[in-house]
């Protein structure tokens, strides 16, 4: 009875064998295919097919009993005793080769024959636990045929989103061809049969290969920056393609840097303030635009220098938005515009003790920038800003004065008019002295007349030579008597 048998092996239990296979034969795992996917699930590869066209029973005895035998690849064909039983090879008494009722190679064995480790799949679809070696470079005799996959697949394709992505990018693998049919029929001759596309493997930035789960040909990239993904395809026999495909993905996981805001002045001014916004870059996708907000209003795309002319304090906010839509933190500066002049509400005159100088104590207010200083003029014309001082102005003679206040933004108040009358900087004068015109034996008199054009006379005095002045309260004239002749 003709019986087709499909033989396979689980890659996880044969990892050591796969490593040796890479050096010994290109037929199986020719590209170094992995033994398990990224989740740790083992791959099961179908490495060959065999069927018997004769009535002979295929002996599928266990051919190894120790993992130490995994590294045996080149083996002599076993002999056969007269009863047709298998016997151990010269390499290990516990290593058996399949026998089909007669020798399958020249008597005495052939050390150049290579064998593949396979397992049979029963007609009910179950994979047997029995493992056998079959030769892969010599024909089988007496109607026993086999198929095997010696050729690596090719034609892997890779697709990935273009441009910068915000959080992640899904890279998808597809395509691939494998020569031959996936399962030879009972009449097939021994040869190289395609085992079909099994799964895809990928490498990130030139690192180790990672296997996709069977049926899930994708990988999700979340690392920031540029990532290079290289893909290869693996067939059902564990042959990995030497041909690869590469794609680059770009992920921007962080917002741009906070932009800068520059004002033409950060002090109070009575003119317009200009504001400039400058982005400070973005580590990945780059800055798409900057936006500004005035006094907490809506965000507007920044296109050029802003001019702020209205009176008051104005907050200029700025932010940057990158090419994946991430928004930076906010930078802000306050523009200070004061277009309202201060108000002088009161001026008090405070003369010094000699009434030679008058201090003009000014009370002024400014609601925004505050009062900077004061100035005094004799004409109703505002002085230059550099004439203002933070101390009270002074007057040194009587007359009409104009008092001004300036704020820190450069606004000058209306003039406050004051009339100073309490200063006297000119001394009184004696205008006439009259003396007694006749001789007297005991005393004589003298009358002194004085005047003052400002504050007036309050006292008149006289003194003998080298004597002390004797003052008498008087507002214009005073008469003194004396008893000695003198001048």
C-alpha cells in the first residue's frame, strides 16, 4: 500500500541541531532561522517528506536517547542483521538509523551521506514522537521516496508609514516565494520541494533577529527617533532568506522645546511694545509652527513681529507645535504700556528756617507705572524728562512756579501752579538816622528809620563801639537814648 508521510520537527527541541545544521548543510535552516517567536512560542518546521511505494514497513524507531547525540550530523548508514533488525551505529550504540529490510547504501556505510532528523505525521494528522534520520543527498531504494526543502525563500517585502509618527508605527511584512509544491504527491520523485512561507523575522537597527508569531507579520515600533527595520522570510523547513528588505520609521514621542519670547522693552513705556517669538527646535520631527496668545486669548499662528499698543499690562504667551502635533510648554512675557499721565493733587510750601529757600512737597499719583520724579519751572512748559528728580523741588525766591510729575513710562502730568510769597532773600535797610541837634548835659537821643520790601522790619538795634547790639521790636523806626559822647 502506498503511504505518504509528512515529516517535521519542533524547532525548540532541536536548537543545538539547527546550529550544527547551519555549518553542515544548507538544506535546513540555511539562513539561521530562529527556534521561537518573540513571545517564546516554538516554531515547528517541516524539513522533509517521505513515503513508501513498497510493501516494506518503515521502521521509525527512536534514533537517539540522549541530547548529547544532537550534535551528530554525519553518520554512517547502519548495517542490518540477518533478521532485518536495526543495530547501533559505530558512533553510538544508542544511535539508530532507519532500516527498510535491506541496506539503503553500499555495505559498510558511507561517511559522506548526510541525514536530516525528521518526524512522521500519521494519517490521522498527529505528529509522532518517533524521530528518524533520512538521507538527504542519496536516493532511497525499493520504492521509498522522499522530498526535502533545500532552497531558501526569497522576495520578502516590507511596508511602513512614511514620515514622522506621533506614538508608534506598525511595520508589516509580506510576500516571499518558495520553490516547488508544499507537499509532493505519492508519485513524486525524490527532489527539492518548497515547504511554503512559514513566518517572518526582523532585525531592529542591525540587532539580533526576532521572530514574528505565525500569522502575525508585523512589529510595532515605539522608540523615539529613526529606527531601521530589516526583514527576512522563513519557509516551512526553517530556511531563512538571504535576501532582505529594509524600511525606516520615525517616531516623535516628545514635544518640542519651549519657544522664546523677546520684547522690545520689559520696562514701562508710553509707546508700543513689539514682541518676537522664536522656536527653540525639536529633537525629532521638527517644529511645524509657533503660536501666540495675547492676554489669555485664543492661540494664533505666529507669522511676524507683534505690536502691542493698548494701555495696560499685556501677557504674551508662546508655544511650539511639532510635525506630529505635539505641543510644547508655554513661554510668557509681560508687556507694560502706560499711556496715562500722573496727577498732581497737592503742593505744600515748606520754607527753611531763614526763609531763604522753599521746599515744594508734591503729592502725585500714577495708577500704572508709578511716579518717577518731579520738576519745577517758572513757565507753564513741561521740562525734559531728564530734569525730573525723585526729591521734592525747591524755590529760592518768591514768584509763580509750575510743578510737574513724571511717571516711569515717560508721561508728564499737567502743571500745578503755586505762588511762593514767604521767601525773603534781601536784608532790611536803615533809610534814615536822626539825632538830637542840641547839646544836653546828661543825655541825647537818636531816631532810626528802617524798611524791608519783602517780609518787613521786625526789630531795630543799636550798639556802642565794640558793644553788643541792643534790639528793640519795631516795624519801621525806633528812638534810642545815650549818655556818652560817641559815634
